C-alpha cells in the first residue's frame, strides 16, 4: 500500500529561503499556465465578436501536462518573468505548478460536462502570493531519510534536519519493506513539513474483536456515542479545544487590531509589531488545530483497532456548517475528519466501514421494537417509545440503530442504509426524510395565515408508528 510519512523540518535561514523560492516557483509556473491557456479563450471570444468564422479562429491551447511542459520550457528562456532566476530552483518546482494547473483545467472541464461529482467548479484562477499555501513536490532526484534518523535529503535543497526522528520510515527502508516514491514540502501551521510518500509492504493487523460491529453517532455535546453489537454503549467526551482557547484568541485579536496592519488599497506595509502580534495569534490557532488532530487520531485509531465493522452516518457537514448557531462547534468537532480517517484506517486492518443512508432515521427509530417517530425535535434529548415504553438517551438509541444496520450489510453497495439484501420497509410520512417546520413570519399578525400560533394550535409530537419489521441487534 502507499502511505505517507510526515515530518516537521528544522531548516536554517538559507534552507528556508530555498524552500520559499521553490514554492514560489511552483506558484509562478501555475499562474503562467493559467494565463497561457486562457489567453486563447479570450482571443477566440474577441475574434468571434469580429465575425470571424469558426475555421479562422485561434486554435485552442492544450492543457495536458506534456503540452504545458513543452510550452513552458520554450518560454522560460525569453520570458522576463523567469529568464533571470529560473535556474536557481529544481525543475520539480515548475513541474509542480504545471501539474496542478493541468489538474485544475481537467476538473473544470469534467464539472462543466457533468462528469464530476459535487458542486459545479469554475475556471481556474490565479494564486495569490499572500493567500496561497506554499508547497512543492519532488518526484525525481535524491529523496531519502538519512541513516542518523534526524535528517532528510531532498533535490537541490540538500540535507535538512527534522524536529522529530524518522526512525519509523528508516527502519522499513533498511528492511526492504518500503520504497520512497516522492516528497512534498509545505508550510503549514507555522512550520515547514515534509511528507514522504512511500510504497509500504505491511501485513494486515488483526483487530481485537473482528466479529463485532460498532455504530458511531457523532454529536456536539458528546463527540461520539459508540454502541457495539453486544449492546455495550460507550461515550467519548468532546474536548472543545476552541472553546478553551477563545479567551486567549480574543485577547490576541485585540492586540493585532491595535497595530498597523497591511492595507492593499493604499499599499501600506504592516509594522513589525503587527507581524509579531499576528504570529502570536496564529500560534493560538495552530495549537488548537494540533490538539484537535491528535484527539481525532487517537479516537479513530482505537476504533479501527478494535472492531471488524464500523458503521457511521453520512452527514451533510457542509450543510450543517451553514447554521450560524452551531457552525463553530461543528467545525471544532471535526465530523468530516473522523470519517476520512476511519476510511483508510479500517482498510489497513482488513475491516469494513459502512455509511448509513443520509435519510436513515437513526434517532427517530426505537432500538427496541423498531417503531419510528414522525417528529423528534433536536431539543428532546431522551427517546421515549410509546409502543414498547423504552426510555433511552437519544444519541445512544441512534448508535444502537447504526450498529444494527451492520447485520443487513452482508452484500450491496457499501451503504448500510441502502443494501440490496434488506427487504423494502414502508415508512411513515416524514420519518424517512428531513421535515422542515414553518417559520413564523416577522411581519405577520395574530389571526393571519403564517402569523402567531394560538395556544390550542401548538404542534405536538406525533405518536409512534411501528414498522412492518423491527431492526434487531445480531
């Protein structure tokens, strides 16, 4: 399998200048490719406005990587933007920018033709020197970890010391079970990082309970509620690192606001005191991000090393972040990162990761008898079933229902809520899709349609309606 090993670098002043030069060269090559390709687009549009026929228009410029390489190699000797300094950096720096530009145009074309999933993508745009994250990728040349376990060697950059030992990758390379394919350096969270992509030969690690399944219900009050196929329920507290750092973050932000910062409209340069205060504020953000990443890695590693089947929800995290009241806490919890890490960690152990259908009513379904509520507002944190009189925590009930889905996911598409082995079950209206309550109009008056609700017109929770077949735990 292909695995990445990331190490924090400790470059000296000269090496840091070389790192920034290589990353700047990649950005410059990317912007050149965007301008070179789109120039033919604008030229054709101008010629069409003059009434020139299709056969006489300027030809489309290709954006494939070989075509971009050939055009850039011909232009770098005479273009004043590159002629004076292009020899100072490795050819891999320019190839990085050209490859990124080629991929950007491919994604844009596929999205425009309807062959790419997700939201529609616009045409590639130029990268800003101020906003772009510096990065450069090396695929050829000398790429290795030194035998002392504290240095890495990269093309044209030489040997750079690392903050942490490289023993894990070095031991595999010396044993012949790993082969380094490429290296990527980037500046992230206030430090330089080197990610070495290696082809690793590793045996599947046997999990502690290969026959057990676990359902994970993610939340804000409690980060994760896990229920296994044996009925055991465990909770993982939400550390809320951002909430603990908000006081320091506000204080640091006030300090930055009192300094003379940059202004692009007038060309004003930031003062030294602003740069110092801004660096202190960024350190608070970096610490929160590092603590969150460490906590999520510990959670996902423990889950992937214990259970043979993991069932999670297919959450619309991007839609949840549109809520102005919960967006900050949802982003701090990292719902999407948990699923991403579980996706590749369970594959290392030869296990399964199932995603319940986005509209599966895990919280509205009774884990005891299978009855489904038509309505269950978010503020009701205890599930009370009118059919079997079961009273259970809302999140624990959802986790039990997710764990029960693993029994039906023997074959199918990999989505636990939409398996071809499960029989079709009729669901009450409103239980299989998210229902939307009507908001009260701000300008409406009492007695009018859409206005204030009278006391005898208040909505009550719909009684339970049993399904034709109840979900069972194994």
